[in-house]
RNA sequence: GGGUCGGUGCCCGAGUGGUCAAUGGGAGCGGACUGUAAAUCCGCCGGCUUCGCCUACGGAGGUUCAAAUCCUCCUCGGCCCA
């Protein structure tokens, strides 16, 4: 089995290396042959989100380079809660919630890696398997003895909690030990020599490499990537509107996911292409050159959205999102109602927010009330304002204060296509007669 | 436990008896310009049966023609002392 010797350089070029243990030794080890490497994902919700994408993709990059990736679902650690990046003590998840979260996450972990690949198939493990039955005394002897409290308190997230007024529970304080134990267990039982994670995981990861070294088990490696941030340094992971970018179609529709990436600003797009897609660096450079020549075509954003949608939701859902986007944003301004085929409307209904209202809602002739009822505006007052500000169009025509809507306006006798502002489009379905 | 300062709209923060749905900033929303970008500019930004009414300035009472503003109690938070 041969490995791709350019892996580390590629990661470097993508800006994906924040820190590593002994870089020369790591490079040497990676060049020598397949390495088993893991990334942990704690089931804090029933879906992963963009914050987890780098981890998933980095594992994928390792697999594509010939190494053996392990996705670790944190069935045990998720119960305790990682204090990293948290200013408050977490609520413990009960068993049912944890099981539900795992059930949501495991398929997502699966889809990024190849579990059948000849030579270096991926593995998916749950740390609960080797954690749940460990007696406390054994844990203290085999893990706790090797890690000093001094080291644990050196961690920023722990220190800030110690200095704060609310403190930190012994449970969360112990999180680092659990993660170190995972690494040493995987090292011993799966031949896993390397752990990766976001830069906030550095302390937790090196606790593992230290434990492995102190127990005389051998040499383990670590790599962290920078947390995904925007140009201004704030955390990525939300849309401009503040929505979390979930990977689950139930939590965020493929259309909205797609749109979120289309709307990325120029300053961010190169970095996102590098870190969140599998496109070769050279291809990204070429794409960016194209983009800079004709920025209004938004080729870079489009490609980013297509690549990510395909990775997360698959080719079919991506095609539907593209089709819906073309209808909504394809023409100059609003879609042309006459040209909107019933089939297209039906595709849209699956992709954009759709409200179902009773036909009787049309009877009053009160347009603002209708918009409020459909959720286009938060209140009737807001709807009135939006109309006054020229912010609403129905079936492609701007509404004015005098506009009315009746049965004759329904597309295919059933739908209204409502645009609010530039970016937000929704459908109101009045059902068949 | 004592003292003291404070709790104002999504957030920060003015306002200390009427002129207050409440100054200002941020966020958000709409518009213009554009490229579903950025920057900039303009407007909006509690609700409604919208030239008026209702609900709101931690909670409950009270004084007053009139309270976010004064009084009482309660509650929560900061700081100081024990």
C-alpha cells in the first residue's frame, strides 16, 4: 500500500495545519506507509454542522492519500461534555437524548468516508464501547496517574472556568482524561498512531500523546487545524441571518444550505474552497483567477455551493437546489409567472419555505394579513411596512399599498410565489379547489 | 447579614414627574448602487380594528390630574464591609 507523499504539503497549502507534534517525525511517519488516524465527534445534537466539516474532510483527505481513517463517535465523552470553548457547565445528556443524537450523527459520519475501500477502509467506532465498563479505580490507576492536574489546569478553557465565578465540575474537568484514554485505547487496539482535531482540541489531544508516551506504549502524533473563522475573526458556522449551518436536511433544507454558500462574500470564498472542498489547490487557484476576472458571475461561490451540497446532500438534492435557485434568481429580478410551469412550482415547493393556507384566507382581501399569516412577515404591521418600502412582490409583481390578491392571481389555481426583499422567497399553497 | 449602586425595547446604553413607544450605538429588516458580494447612502425597526387605541421601562402595590421617572414591599445582579 503506497501513500501520497504530498499530503502534509497539501494540508499546509490549504491552511489546514495549525499545530502538529514533532513535524519532521510526523512527515517521516506519514511517508513511511499507511497510518491509522482518528477524529472524534461528540453527539451534542442530532446532526453535525459546518463546524464538523473540516474534521470529516480531513479524514477523507487522509483516506484518499492512502491512510486509514477512524471516525470516533463520542458516545461516552458526549455524555460528559467537553469544556473546550464553553463558558458554562453543560447539561448532561440523558441516555435517550444521547442515543437519538448518535442515531442522527452516525449516518452523517458514514457518508464522508469509504468503508469498503480496498487496503484502507474507514472505521466507525463509539468510545462508549471501551469506556462504559472501566472501573473507576482502574481508570485512576491506568489513566489518572499519568496526567498531572497541573497539566489539566494549563488548558485555557479550564483556567478561565476556574477563575470565573461558576467554577467547573469535576466531571467536565475530567473530560481530558477520557479523551486521552480514547487515544491510548485506539493506539493499543486499533494501531491508531495519530489524532486530529480543531485547534481548541490541542490540549485534549496532547494529553493522549503524553499518556501513550508515559505508559511506554510508543510514539503518537497529533495535528490540529485552525478553527474555521471569518475574515473578521468571528466563528463561522452561521449564515448571515444567524442560522446554524446543519448538515441534516431535516434541520436545514438542501436549498437553504446551497444558498448559504452561494451568498458567501468574496473575501471568504477562497479559504472556504481550500478547506471545505476536495478540489485540488491548483484547480482552486484557476477558479479564483476566473472569479477575479469576472466577479459578478460568482463562479467561485457557485462552485463552492455545488461541491459542498454534493458532499453533504448528494448529487440529486444538489441538482434540485440548483434548479430552484435558477428559478428564483435566474432571471433579472423576479421570476416570470407566465413561464413558471407546474412542475417547476412543485420542485420549488420542496426547496423553499412553503406555507399552506386555506382558501378562505383570500376572502378578506387583506393583503398584509395574508402575508403575516403565511409567515412572510412577522406581524401585520411588518407586512404593511414591507409593502410600503417596496419590499414584497407576488408572482413577480411588486406590491403597492393598493394591490389586491384574489383567486385569479393564483399560479395554476393554487400557488402564490412571494418574494420578500432580494433573497427571501417563499411559496404559499392554497391547495386544490 | 450590613452598606451601596443598579435592573429600560433583540443587545449595549441615555432618560430622574408631563413635550416618552422612550435619545444614541450595534444587530436585524427594506430600498438605492451592484454581482444572490463588499463598501456607501436612505428608510424602517412593540402590537393592533393604524390620523386613534392597546401593551411596555425587573414584579406587586401606592402617591398624583399625570410616573420609566416619587414612595413601600418583593425579587434579581454588581461592588464594598462582615
